[in-house]
């Protein structure tokens, strides 16, 4: 079965803030740090390599599944 995308959890370690989202991709994108407006304001200017912990919560195999699972994790 082909991967559709993944649910991720990013943690801004200095303030222990969490951002959960979805990404349509078949591999983990090392250059992606989230797209939320407020999230990007929070992490602007930080050292992304050391201040943000990035995790894949689960892989999904369809559009419906990724949408449902994102809601579950949030």
C-alpha cells in the first residue's frame, strides 16, 4: 500500500508548545517546520535544529485517513 502522508508533532522545547498537523508526502520532509501562522511567529528566530523536536505520529494511506487521523491527534 502506498503512503499518502503523515501526521506529525512538533514541540518547541523552550516553551513546551506543541503543533500537530498533517503533511502529504511519501517521505519525511527535513526542511518543513509547520505552516500555521501563529506557530511560525512563535518559532521565528529560534534555532530550529535544537529548539524544535519533530516526530512522525503515524503514516496514512489515503486522504480520508489522514484527515480523520489529524483530527484524532489534535
